[in-house]
C-alpha cells in the first residue's frame, strides 16, 4: 500500500565489519556519556562543597 511505513531493517543488511564498527561506536558513545555524567556530578559536588555529603545534624 502507499501509506505503509518503510522499515529500514527490511531493506538493509549490514556486513560483519559494519556490525562490529557499529558496536564499537555505540560503546564509545556510551563511555563518553558516562564520562560526562561523572564530570557533571563531580563539578556539582565541588561547587556545593564537601558539606553537602554530611547528613544534617
């Protein structure tokens, strides 16, 4: 039918080298996102000061 969506998965077959490259790229992106999350967390703790880690008295 004319209005049926085209599924890309049905048309594209990746070679093993392309799948390996995609996996490596996804891992690199995941590591980068995790690294930036840790940086933001560390900067927040530094800006708020060490007292933020102590429970209230």
